C-alpha cells in the first residue's frame, strides 16, 4: 500500500507540475505576445527615438506613394476636445495630401465658434448632420456623410477625444496601403491617468483582438483609429443593416468589411492615438453598448471561444493546485505539498511574465503584483456588465422604438 501510495504521489506531482507549465500558455497575453514580438515598436517612447523616427518615415516617403486622405471627426458637443486636438491632427508630417472633415450638429454654437477660427484653412471642411435624421445612428450617419463629402478614396476615422502620439501617425498608417488593402487598423491608447485595472481590461481584450487580426479575419476594431477605402464602404452600402444600433460605428465597420486578405493591422507606436480619460458614464456606456453590439457582430462565437477556454483552464488550474495543497497539508504528504506550492509559484510567475511582456510591448506600465488579481477579476468584470445589460432598457441601444 505504501509503494502504491508513493506511485500515486509521484504521478500526481508530475501531473501538477505539467498543469502549472501548460495552463499559462492558454492566455491571450502569451499567444498574442509571440505574434507581435517582432512587430511592435518596443522603444521607450517617441521623444527618445527621434532619429529612428526620421529614418523610418523618410524610407516610407521614398518607397511609397502616399494617397490623399480625409480624416473624419464626428463632433457631438466636444468643443474643448476639438479646440485642443484639431491643431494636432493638422500638424501631421505627411508627404501626401490630407484634410480634416468635421461632422457637427446644427446649433452647437461652441463647436461652431472653434471652427470659425479655421475658416481660411483649406485643410478643414465641416458639414452638418441633417435634423431630419432621427431614426438612425448619428455617429454612423456622420461617417457616411464624411465619406460622401470627401474627394479622396481613403478615409481615416478617428475620435476627436483622441490625438496622434506622433506627427508621423498618418504616414505610418498609410504605408500599409497596397493594391490589395482596403482597411488599416490602428491602436488607440488610454492616457496614463486611466486606472490600472481599466487599462488592464483594455489590454486583456486587445490581446485576443490582435491575435485574431494577425491569424485570420479581424473581429472588431482595436481602437478608434481606422483607415479604409471609401469606394469599398459605399459600394457595399456602408452601415446598412446596423444603422439602428446607436453605438459601435468602429466595431461594425471592421466586422462588416475586414477580411483576412484586405486588412492590415498597424501596431507601431508612431501610428497610435491616445484618448483622454473617459468619464465614468462613458466608460460604463462603452461596456454596456458592447454587450448589445456583439449580438449583431459576425464571428462572435469564434471570437469568444478562446477567451472562454482560457478562463476555464486558468480557473481549473488554480483550483486544482490549491485543492492539492490543502489536501497534502491535511494528510501531511510533504512531497505533494511541496509540489503544490512550487506549482502555484510557477504558474503565477509564468502568467505574470507573459502579461508583463505584452503590457510592456504595448508601452504600458502596470505593477506586477496587480496582474494576477486583475486577471482573475476579468470574468467578474464581464459578468457584472452582463447583468447590468440584462436589467437595462434595450431601447437605450437603438435609435428608435420598433
């Protein structure tokens, strides 16, 4: 019996160590981290890489014919954001031609006052969302109006609450354009003032979105930073089919038009936007609107399965290791207890390493001791907003009652 028990102990010890090694590999941070390791710009910041920036952009300008681009900004009362960020959009070091098309609401005097300062600027054009447009998403209508107003076949959809981190943003995004490209996806980073937990939630989601973008067909946007071909958008009826859903203009755009062959994903730091700290209401609405929108996005199940699988593996491994430690302590099986403690330390170390490496590559800083609690909290965060969504008024997510 003692020999049999020793065999069981040794076998259990080996299985425990194997689980501790394998479970951390079932993670978006690990899978996506391997994919972007040689793609992402891991410099310490734009301000420290001016010489490298000039070399890269000069090579792009010499080897690429850069197209004319229209940047579309949809404004709904964000006069201060427009006042601060419009000059940054207009200061791009871009070898091609570009302009900024601003879609505003009639009667917004503060926004009109800001725009009055650019009346003589040939690169700024503004138009209104018609008052008669009552039964459709205003942001999606704004994109359509901006596209029709543009004289260019390339449109850059960005957010007025965001600003480029580099004056080479447009150049690096446009460098992805070739004969087979219809869309280029760019990233949008939160400001450092955003809480660590919310930045972690964003990065955790990003790891799955980037993984899908690199390995197949993009599921939805990785940020409010999308360059796309106008002819593709208009020829395929734009947002037809989802105009009634109030939000999601970036996600629906990518979900409908992106394919594995026509879309490029640009994660170079110089192609990023940085968005200002969202209000509590905006953060909450973003989470709730996604709960609604994902029901109408294609490939939703395919996108969710890796996340669900990873969560199951993570929780199973932790519970099994902790249960083994408790059992071994009660039965005074010191070999199994030692293996359990070592396995727990090993799996935590590996998970922290993969998460930290991905977060660093994405130019973020989150304290290492927070990573495991944050990772364990993601499922509860998602469940919380799922319950909030289930108890919300579903008419809040559409532009009119049916």
